[in-house]
């Protein structure tokens, strides 16, 4: 894969048509691709630190189109995938975005969550998007968690392969702190 933290195959249609807005503040993390896995370099911070734990996994899923959203300017697209992700075991990933009819951009927030086999969750926002030779990469920031992931922070990339039918496969890579 070409980027650190592979943000699981969110929206094959959105991925093939939409560039998501960046909504997060810059961080002290730089990402260098190294094949299927990536290295994360983190600038030292003041204060207590909790180890950043690497995340990797694979997901398979599909997209579902729902109600109008964005004041009637778009349609809700929900992606659901299952697979295995480190720290989560058997995992269910769900993302929801409002896709604009006018320019195929995302209206509002592009949310995602990962649910572990025991029901604990972590999630946040998709913050960026890049087309690739195999499909697209979705970039995400983890900003919340429940259960063992309470207070989770992290960054992921979901490198996604899609044949534009609504079905997709995705890697998951990056880091999580909890």
C-alpha cells in the first residue's frame, strides 16, 4: 500500500468520485510508505505519553445509498465492512457520508467507527482522500473510543480496491493510542 495507516475501504463510489475536505489540525506525525506496512515518525511531545500501537487489518464490504441529506443537496452513503483488525479482533467498520449531487463532494462530516468483537468501539472522521493505481486511499483520524478504547486517538489509512459496483476490499494500517 502507498500510505501509512490504511483506512478501510469506505466508499467505492465516493472514493472514485469525491475528494473529502481536510478537517483536522496538522499533527506532528509524518508518514512514509514502505510497501504493505508503513513507518510512523512522531515528534516528541511534552507531558506523559502512551505508546502508539500499530494497527493493521483487512476489511470487505459494500455501500448502501439512503435518504436525501444536506438540505436535499446530496444522498447519504453508508459503507459497512467486516474483517480482522489488530486490537479489535473480528471488526465491523461503518462509515457515513453525505455525497453532494452537484460536485460529488462530502457535505458535512464523514464519520467512521470500528467495533471490536466485544462491542468496544473507536472512531472519528475521514479527513482526506487520494486516488491510487488500485482505487483510492481514505485517511482518517481516530478521536474517540468506548470500553478499552476510551479516549482513543490515532491515524489510519484505508487503501481500498473497488470495481465501482458498491463492493470493496480494503486494508487498514496506522496507529492507535488508548
